[in-house]
C-alpha cells in the first residue's frame, strides 16, 4: 500500500476528472465525496471508483450535462430527475434543497430518480448534522445480492444511513443491507485478500472465501436483513423511481446507459419537538451513557456509530491515505 496525503490525492483526483471533461464544480463535489470516504477508511467508496467513473463517462453512462432539475410537489416535498448525472452531485444538491426547506417547514423529503452511484451516503448525513438536523437516506442499487433462500441475485446492496447531531458528538450510521458492499469485495480483490465465508457466494450459490470467485453477496442477518433490504427498495425504486431490482441499469455492465437508481432523503428539524439545546443535550447524554457501559474487553470503550470512522480520519489526515499500487498508478499516471 502507498500512503498519500489527503490534499495531494484530492488535487490529483480533481485533475483526473477535469481531464475527462467534468466541470470544475462537479469534479470538486465528486472528489470531496470520494476523499471523505477514503479518509474514514471506507475505501470501497473512495478513489478506487475513479477509474470506473471515467470509463463510464467515456462510454456515455454518466451524463455530464444533467441539470438536476428539482420539482417541488408540496412545500416539504420535492422530486429531482438526475438524468443519469453524477449521483454525488445530485445527492448534494438534493440535500441542500432539503436543508433550506427544513428551516421553513420543519421537515423535508426529496426523492431522486434516474440517479447514479452517489458514494458514501454518510457524507450527505454529515451535511445535515453540521446544521443540527436529523436525516435518513436510502438508495436502491442494481442486483448483486441473493434474496433470503435464493441462489442468484435479485436485490442490490440497498444502503441506508442516518445522522443525529448532539451537543459535542454525533451519531452517524451508514451501511449496506447486504453482509458487505460489493465494493468491499472489489477492495479484497485489489488487495489479494481472502474474505469470510459468510460474505458471498459463487455462481452456483455456494459460499466462498475467494473474492475472485464471489459473484453475489448475501443479506446481512439472514431473513431480517432481507426484510430491511426490501423496505429500502420500497421507499426508493417502488415509491420514487418506478424502477427496481432487475429493472435497474447495471453499474459494471450497461456502461453506455444512464443509470436509473432512486434515492430517498428525509431531513427533520429536531427543534420541532423540543428546543434545540434540550434535544442536543439529550442525544449527548445518550451517547455518554452508552460509552459508560462496560466493554467486553478490558481497557476499551463502546463506540457509537461513526466514531471509529472519525478516529480513522484523524489518523489518515496525519499519516496519509493508503492506496493500492494499481489505484495509485491510475490516479497519478505512473
């Protein structure tokens, strides 16, 4: 692994997108989201994806001319048509609309249709946290997960994320509803790692520890994960995009087609129920009480969702972000 300082990596990635015809604004947004992920150790959603995005641009599968039109349906509700543009840009614009709207209405819900891959969802939750707002985000993705009891893919990894601000800390959970994201399998391939047998199955539906043999991943938690995965599909593809599961344009196929994913973004002003200080103090008390609970291992403390990623970011900002040799050479044209 090759360690690169965040600022140097950000400049290189930005220039890579610029050379592919991406505007300054869009290149800046996408780069920021990718570096956010890598700094927090979410390498499956970081600059590993740059090569794929640029290949997709070259083949026509990402629309660099999308206007990301937002249609207000009700004072608190809107729908964006991303028109196959960068999901990172669409999601940031949508969250900006939601944060502006929630100040006036107390709640904001915006759906995005015809969206592309948006990177680590926690980035957009953090935008809301920084303005003391609560948020919930769900996204559907193209098939790579077998349904519970099945042997071939039907669902996507269908991630869900949430954010809650507190007086000095915050809670930020961001996860795929599969046992792992498909990107984690790609990272394992890149790093020549073996993986746990319960992460995925081969083309015949048999568990495998070889990431090169894994064709599909599985729902987390068995049938319960399958239920949550279905819920995400219902709030996105069924409610917003009218395109679901095996009707979705593939990320690693259909490279010449604009994608048709759906995104659900809900933002709430917690001051609607209590004054803001009361709310923030209550969440902080909740966090503090969790951390007072005895940990299984002596000398450790129980972490809250998002805490370890923030700790990782402090380390990577100081020491540099680790990249595989292949990713490093692609980004820096070595």
